[in-house]
C-alpha cells in the first residue's frame, strides 16, 4: 500500500512538472515580518492561479537580526538553489550585500521598502535592483507641493519626528527657501517619552501647524497627548507623513471636541480618470489583509515580476539559473529588469494593490498616486501625482467608483468643516467698539452688549463668510505693541499670538512690525494721520469793542496828555508874541487879544487826533513846533488805533499760526501727543524723516508727556487745553470727534498713509476667506454705508456754527454799536449844553433888559420854533414902552454891527436915567 502511494505521488509530480514550468524565487524576511510574509504568499497564490505555464515556487529564508555575514550566507544559499529572483530584505538591514551579489550574477533583485540612498552614483552601481516602494525624493517633493498649494498654503510650521532617517522624505520641505524666511522648527522625540512635554513646547511656541512623522503603532498616543494643551481646535493643523496612518487607530479620536484639520497620505487610491489615466480602478472590499505600505509593495513586486516573466519567456525557453555565490551569470536577468521598467499598469494582472506603479531607468518608482485624506473619518480630499499635481476630489469627474463615493461621502460628519466660532479680540474705543447703552429694565448678554463700526462689520462678515463669533475686549485695552525690553507684545496682537483669539478687529493699523507676528486681511479702510486742535472762540461782543485796541491805561494817559498839551499850549500861547491879535476899540483905544484859551486849545488838539483839523492855527515858531510834535504824536496814535482795531475785529476769523505738522514742531507754545503704543506713535518713533523724528523727540520730552491711553483721553485733553494741546490721530477718528464737537477742528492735510485691517494668527487658513468677504462687502457698498453710519453724525450740526462764524466776519450792530452810543452820547451832551447855554442866555437877557425871565424865555422860544427864519433880531421880546415888537425889524437887525448895538444900548440906558430923574 505504501509503495502504491509513493508511485501515485511521483506520477502526480511528474504530471504537474510536465504541465508547469517551475520557477524558484527567493525571499528574505525578518522573523517578525509575518504580515509581509503573508502578503508575499498571497501574491504567489494569486499569480499562480492565473497562470497555466509557470509556477512560482518560493524559497524563503529568515533573519533574526541585522547581520551582514548571515545575510551574505543566506543570499548565496538562494543563488545556489537556482532562484530566478530575490525579494527583500526590508529596510531594517543596513547592508546592500544582496544588491551587490545580484548585480554580479545577473539575478533580479526586487525591493519593497524604502531605499537608503537614491543618489545617481549609487543607483548606477546596481543595474539589477528595482524598488517598488515610492521614491523618497518624489515623496518629499509631493509633500512640498501639497503644503505650498493654495488648498493648504502652509508658510511656517514645526516638524516633529521620531527618527532622523525619516527626514530624508522631507528634504524638499527643509530646503524650501520661503519657509526658511519665516522659520521651520524641528522637534525630536523618542518612543516612550511623555508626549505631553512635546506638545507643551509646541504650544508655548504658538505653533498651529505641525508635520508629524511618527510610527503608526504610537501615532494615536502621540496625537492624543495634544488634547492636554487645547491643540485639537479648529485652528490647529496636523499633517501626518506616515503612509500607514490608517492602521494607527487614530480614528478613535473622532469626536465633536476634536475639530483640528488633520491630513494624512497613503498610496492606495480609488480615483477615476483623469488621475488614473482611464485605468480600471481597484474596487475590492476590505476583506484582504494587505493594507500596509510594505505588504502592498511586496504584493505588487511579485505581480510585477510575474508579468515581466511572462512577457520575456513567451518567445524563448526559460533557462534555470545555475550559478554559485559570486560565480556565474544569468543572461535573462537583464531582460527581466528591462521588461519590469516597461510594464504598462493597465495591462497588469492581477492589478497592483498600490495602483499606479511605474519605474524609471534606475529602477526607482517615481510615478505613483498619492491619496490625501482625513484619517479620523477616512474621507478623501485630494489626490497627487507628478503629472497632475494636487487635484481636489471635488474637481475630479463624476465617474467615481462606488467605493470612492463611499469614502468621500461617508456617514461620519467632518467636525473640522462645521461652522466655526471665532473669538474676536478687540478694544473699547469710539466709534469702532463701544458698550451698548441699556434702557431701563433691559440687560444685554453676549455680543449684544457691544455696538460700533467694528461690531457691525464683524456681523456682516459672519453672514458673508458663514462663521459665528464671540466678542472679547482685551484686558489692557491696548492695540498691540512690542516691549523693547522684554520683546513681548500686548493688547490684541498678544491675544492672537497666544492663540486666545482668531480675529483682531478695531481701529487696528497694518504695520510691518505687527505683520512679523500676525497676518492681516485686505484693508477695510484707508486713512492718514491728522492734527486735532481746539477751535478758538471769537472774542465776546461788546458795545464798546472799539475801545479794546488800547488798554485802559493807554486811554487814560491819552486823555491826560490831551489836557496837559492843551494847558501847555495855552501857557506857551501867552508867551508867543506873534499869537497876540491887536483889536481897535475906538480911535483912542486898542487892545491885544489871544485866541488860545482852553476851549480853543482843546479843540485844536482833539481835531489833530481825529484828523479833522482846526479853523485857527498858531503863528509863532514855538507854537508851531509845539503843534508839529503833537501832530506827529496824534498821527501815530490814530493810525495805531485804526490798525489795532482792524486786527482786533478780524482776529477771531484769522487762521491760527499752525497750518501743518512742520508749524506744530517748530513752535513751543502748544504741546502735542498721540496714543501710547499705537501705530501713530510707531510712525513717529520708527520713521527716518526729520520732521517725524523731531515730533517724536518733542512728545517724549514734554512734561507731562504728550501720550495718552486712548483717543478719547486725547480728545478730552484737547478740550481742557483750550488751544494749548494738539492731538495726532487717524483721520476717521478725528472726523468722528470733530463732527460731534463743534469746538474741535483739524489742522492741515492728512499725512502718513495707513490702512485698517483685521488681524489673524500667522498662516491662518481662513485669512483669505475673510479677505474675500471684505472685498464683497466693499463691492456691495456695505463698507461705505457703515462708515457713513458711524462717522457722519446728525446729532450736532456744526455747519450752522460755520455759518455763524462766517456771519461774524461782517460787522453787526453788536460790533459797532458802541460807536453809535458814543455818537448819541455826544449829541445828547451837546444838546444838553446847548439847552443850558440857551437858558443861561435867557437869564442874561432878563437881567440886562430887566424883564421877567419867563417873558424872555417865551420870546426866545418863539423865535426858536420858527425854523424858517434865518436871521435873528437883537431883541425878541416885547418892550413895555412900545406896542410893537422887535420881531418886525428882524430884517434890519442883521445889518447892525456889534458896535452899534452897544451904542444903542448905552443911549437907551442914558434916556431911561434922564426920564427917571
């Protein structure tokens, strides 16, 4: 019976041998690489089932450690066994002894793991070695293109790695010059470390973008440690370089609290055309266990060798190798290597596990599809290859396979893509951000507590860009400036640097210093710097404003001078002989009379001051000299008065002496300043322009200093200064205060062009989205409407005040009324004096004519009211001895001389004496 069984087995073996050409292939594995061994055997079963001509028989050897001597012995043993190819070993070995021996004997050598050295000089030495694992250089270039693409747009980041050898896969990233400008930080850790320390260091460096190169067996543990430092929020980004990330179990971290943007890469791809060149994609379910990169590559290496073997030995007879270690050569090996480099992936059976597999002339796999996906939800986002670059899944044609759609549109929600809520850092300051007044019985909560331009703007942006927000005023109410001593920032900028906020909005100016630590969106407002000053009030109106050009003491001394000069003129007139006039009384008598009594001297000197002259003038030289110097004095005083009166009346309408920044710097009466630590102060402190430096030095030297904590404080200081303090601030804020307080005005034209923008953390991916939102709001006119709402006030109409100021330029009764008062007063005094003289004259007539005063008053008043009479008689009263009045002879009275009147009076007196006697 036993003999019969042996004969049967021999017959079956002879039959199988006659039906198949048995080809031995060698394989080298480490003892712990059971998954790779299983994939290798699976590949052999798959190709042997499809083939009816050749049967691949494996010869497997195992390594317990990396020992080059043992490796050489095992390789020689494989060669002596007549293997037609050798697979492995993996990259755990540091020796290239297998490649050397295969190169000497012409036996194809197939690698399935990372190659240690891909330099051209090294590759040229090994013509019979091919590697189906992705090229490290191409993979490095792929990651570089992915991160610099518009979809990722990483500019600075931290590379966290466990093994220094893996940095070769990131050589393009490390050499990226643009990254070097902003800095690429490296953080190394070791297996078994407290990974929380690693993330604490990264968090303290305020880094939001991390590239993590980590073995998949500890990957989940390392990433999970980041939760302790709140680095799993929507503004954190993690890029995983391990091609076996999907095997790490990181998907267990999926939760609503883990909203970080996580991206990983792998070779397996389920993409349709154009990325796959219209090849049939692999739609297998997850029933196979070939899921790691090395198991897939060992499988594909067997498939590739088998397809090349079929094509090479279709026309020629297979010749089994017969060589010993280091001696002999197998000629078909060269054709096999050449054919493997020319295989078309579309014609491969069974299909590659890693899909697109193409080798270059050096036997290196430099053409492959790289899948970028979210490992938390296993959702595909992009595909990369060297021909098409990075392609978004959404842009790929709709002929995706069912499996691909399942991966893209899985049941899990992507929490990193949900509507985010930004923390908006801001500061209290009119009119951008203010506390909202609460009516009686109303209490506001949350964002409703605030109002202002910035509040309305962020609401509009939230609607346009689809995000929620929480408004948080910064504790120190500062914009954000760097302390030169500690090199630390404060205010809004500090909140963004510390990742306590994602947006910073207020009247925040874009400056170079701030852009070195944060990013800014496109500007939402353009502005300059202007000077805010107190508007001088016109002098109070007074009826006697014409007296103001001269002080009271000047008027007093002028009056005293007038009296002294008049009295002196009278004294000197009596001394001057030429100023005596000789008058003949009769033939025997003549007298000398001088006109310079006090009444005439006053008239002469008053007329000189008033520039009206006088009907009598001095004749003697001393008198003329005296008068000439008085005229000089009077001319200068009158002209000085006229000039001072004109300047005084127009003083309130004249512009101030300060017209621009140069004038402000050149004077010493008015102090000035700006907000401490703001962009305007930086403009002066960091500028090289002379006038800016001079202004800064003055602001620093003022006691008290010219700096304020806010624009509101600066405005209040301008009001208190009443013209003694000027404040430099941005034009929109100045416009806001100026339109609400008519006692304020701006001086000169704006200078130092600046822009307001919204600050975001460095490399924030949402910056472009916010910028697009601002541009859309600008196109819709929303920004203009908001500016008009908050900066143009209807509460105070300063235009009416401007019109009043223009009316003040014209002379009104309030300005010149005093002149009318003087005129009326002078006329009244003259009338009173005239009446007094009239009554005095009536009294004299009554005494002289010995009549009753009322008779004389009646007669004189009757003549006074007859305004048509141009000539007055010598007597206007009734004589008691005559029935006729003297009014009838009024035509003759004017011809009687004063001498005749006196003679007649003497004769009448003489007759009355004779009659009485």
